[in-house]
C-alpha cells in the first residue's frame, strides 16, 4: 500500500466515526485538526496529499475519538477566533460565541478612540471581550474581572500573547472590587442559562464550566447583580452593556425597571443576526 492509499484509509475511518456520532461537519473538523495540530497545510489536509508517521496517526484518531464524544473542537484545538484575534481556550473558560461580538461592537460605539476611558469587563472568562476592546481602544484602560482563578490565568495568557498592554485582570465577585464612580463603561457576558434548561442543552455544553453557564432565578441572578451594582460604580453618563439569553428578551426590561437606582437616559436592546434580542445597553444620566 502506498502512503496516499494509507492516508485515504485513515481519513475515511475518521469521517465514518464522526458521521456515526451525528457530527454534521466531519470534513471541516478533520481539516481543522490536521492543520491546527499536525501543521498540515489546509489544502493538503483537504486533498489527502500528506502522510503522518504511525504515532501521529494514533494521536489523530485519539483526537477524533474526543470529537465523537462531543468535546468541542475549540477545546481540542486549544484556540478560538473572536473579533479580530485568535484566543487560547481551555475547559476552564467558556468558548467565546459569535453573538458576544455584538457586545464588543456595542461597547465600541460608546468608547471614543481619542479619549482616555476606564472600562470594566465583568465575567471576563478567556478575556476575549476585554482584550478585544483594549486592542481597539489603546487610549483606554480595560480591567477584566472574574471569580474563577483558572479563567483569569487563561485571560492573562491571552493578554500577553496579543500584546494588550492597556488591559489588566483581577479576581472579583461580580463588581464587588470596584470603587464608586470610577468607571466609564461596563461590559458583561454573565452566566445566564436557567438550570431547568439543562436537559435540552447540546452535549458539547457539558464540557464547559458550569459556573460560566448557569445562573439561579431562571438564569437572571447574575444579570440582576450587575443591574444592582453597576449604577454606583459608573461615572456620570456611564454605560452598561450586557449580553443575555435568546429567550430572556421579555424579562430583561422588567428587571431593568425593577432594579433602577439611578436615572436612566437611554435603554435599548440589540438583536443578533438571528433576530434574537441579545444585548442590553443602559446609559445612565
Ligand atoms: C458566560 S461566561 C463569559 C466569558 C467571556 N466573557 C465570554 O464572553 O466568552 C461567564 C463568566 O462569568 C464568570 N462568573 C461566574 N460567576 C461569577 C461571579 N459571581 N463573579 C464574577 N465572575 C463570575 C465565570 O467564571 C465565566 O468566566
């Protein structure tokens, strides 16, 4: 058997395994694994014009097995694209989602590029929002906070790798570590999945940290804390931009109203590309 024939057999075996596990993108996943972890150029991975030594094929099939067990591709690769950068991800952090890019977009609209601003990214996880904002607004100082020390280690690794000198991370239970009237803008993608939704969640989510996903009170407890704590920490004309669940669009305006402890100049809700209400933006007086 020549080496191309052997490669073909290995790839077919992997595709069959993935298809058998209801994976709808077997070819893309295989290409991503080969190019990301075995340094095979993408076009060669697609055409099968490459060879691996037996130990490498063994490792390749172990990774395919992880994928058939629904481990997210981003954890297998250790990386994820978000906004304009590639971020390290580990099972200690949530895998950044495309809808969270709307949070970055919304925050940037309220952050001038020619002025010094102080930004807090609460529930920072991998630091994807904090680092993206810091890179887009070099004159601003961005502080990412999280309750998880392991998540903060990954965030710090991303900050260093992406050279975001104007970004820092600290441990904080929500906004408890910040002093009053000290911040211009707060962003947050807090945990917001209701525990009762667990049975209907995709199996991939069971690999992500529970504390990054679930919140008490029908998924609203962390958002309530944000709404209660943010007004005191924000300066005059400060803004809070936060993400919420695709099914929480009705509950959020009620929560904003019932927790308001300071005059709100503007409250708006922004939809994602799927048409779901996903981002709340509050401008305080
Ligand atoms: C949904 S993840 C968001 C991660 C990241 N911002 C993103 O968008 O990919 C929520 C994050 O909130 C953190 N978290 C949970 N409870 C918290 C609390 N009480 N205070 C601060 N962070 C908390 C989790 O550790 C997790 O990293």
